[in-house]
C-alpha cells in the first residue's frame, strides 16, 4: 500500500455507502457509464462493470471496495467493452461523452482559482450546463454533459470524436485562462516567484520562460483523463488519500 493512502475504517465506508441518498445519486450518475470500484486506491476491481441498483454498490463495498470511478464516455452497453475491440466496434458502442476537466493542482488556493476561471471561461461562451465537484483531495472536476453539444459537428457524429474534441476544448480553455491566472497569482503572492514555485511543488526554472512566469507550465489541468476508457472519481465517492468525499458543489 502506498504511503499516501489511508486505511479507511470499514465501518465508515459501509455507513457512507449505505446512505440511500448517496446510492441514488451514484446510480443516476453511472447511467450508461462504465463504473469500476477501487480497493483502497491501489487497484481497480474487474472491468468492465456497472452499478444499476443499491445492492450493487453494497456488494462491492463488502468485497473491499472503498471508492467508485466512472468513465467519461457513455456506452449503449458498458458490459460489452473489451480491450480487444476494434476502433469501429468501440465507436459503435459509444453513444456520447461528457466533458470532464480535471483540475489537479497541489496548492488548494490555486486549485480554486483555476476552477473559478474555467467556469467563467465556459460561461463566457454561453454554456449554462456546468457542474463542479470537489475531487476529494486537492482539486476539482468540472463537467459539461454530452447533451449540451450538437449531435454533429462539420457533418461528423460528435460521439465518435473522442478524445479529440475533449482534448481540443480543454487546451483551448487552458490557453484562455492562463494569462489571467498568472496575473492573479503574481499579485496574490506579491511577486514572490520562489513562493509560487514552492506552492506548485516545482522548481523556478520549470514555471518561467525567459524572465516571465509561464502560465502554460503553471495551470495544472490533468490531460491524462482525456483518453479512451479513462476513469474519474464519481460524485459521492470516498477518496482514500484524504478520507474525504468527492462532493458536488455550487459553481457559484
């Protein structure tokens, strides 16, 4: 077991996942998604898997599952997923995808600032269907549902453009916010570049270009999430590193 992970008390895990409101929200969120349990953050249970009923959640918890993770992609039948499927077969199964932007910054204040700027950037483009949740540790997940996107773009089915469209959208938003992020952080820390680097857990040379702070190197948006069948922590799932719950919050 990695030293970053806590051994969460089994009783606490059971009491949390026995809550009817937690079960209902997790099942609702898991509709048409691959949902996989994790054993104390050090390994996933069998894939593919889904949760359809409260008993599915409780049965997995009794087997030692402490957290639940869902796919960005939406599937007609997640249980038919297989690593050996051809690209065309995967695309036939995929019926959509949610845009999920993973803010993964080691400094809590900077994480909040990045999340706030991302939401403002999305709203600048008149996107209203925005959700955000605390990751359970040091960051945030910001989501836009597939229903907010057109079914076709440039004559092509949007559902088939994964992960290309998500990657392009995420990088666009990152570029859009990075200069204002640098400005606000610089003002917040009174120009102390050494302190900024320390907060980001990076060396000064890794956050500057020339003599200026480099927003591209400072804005921590996790692009690993933007890949086929990658999973993110579900709303109301426990987080093993912190012992906290990944809980939805008001974007405002």
